[in-house]
C-alpha cells in the first residue's frame, strides 16, 4: 500500500493528494504548500488499487528525520491509513539509521501523533496560518 516515490507519475499523485488536503480543504496557499524541498525530500505515496489516498515526505536534517506534509484524502480517513503512513515513514527513516524524529504537527493532531510516541516540545506557533506544535520522538537504543 505504501511506497517510496521513485518516478514522476507517483510524485504527481503525491502532489495531487496534498493539493486536495492542504490547498482545497485547509486553504493553504500554493506558495506555502510547495517549497524548495520538494526535489530533495523523500516522498511517500499510499495507494489502494491504483487510487492515491495518502502522502507524506521525509527530510533528513542532520541527525533528525523530519516527517512532513502527511495527508490522507477525506474519503479515506478513519480507516487507519494515517497511522499506517506514519509508521511506514518511521520505518523507512529507521532503516536509514535515524533514531531522532520530529514534525510540525497541527495542534488538533497532537494527541494523534502522541500515539506514535511523539511528544510536544515548546510553544504553539503558526505555520500556513494554522496552529502547530513541534513534536519529537527519540528512540532509546
């Protein structure tokens, strides 16, 4: 169901999902949603029978793997795909040797990401005019 994007067709699917979720539903401007990291980040795509349903990207910044742009299309929510893509992204980052993870979580999703071991760090801030918190997870090996 989930895979690392390795071709332009799958990258287009990722961008379409993000356009639907962030630009249409959440009214994030294109100039904010698409940034200079698109071609250096590792993109993840989730599909069901060829239909794109979920997306995310990982940026590797020093010793941190930063999970970003996690999105599930509305009609596919509440089926566990969001949790599954987070777990997949963590697995991919761990396979690459990372043990520290962070994200900018929308404030209403902090409890959601806490189920994966992330903890809120610091104060609320605005990103794309949406309330966010920095959340971190560090493996104890």
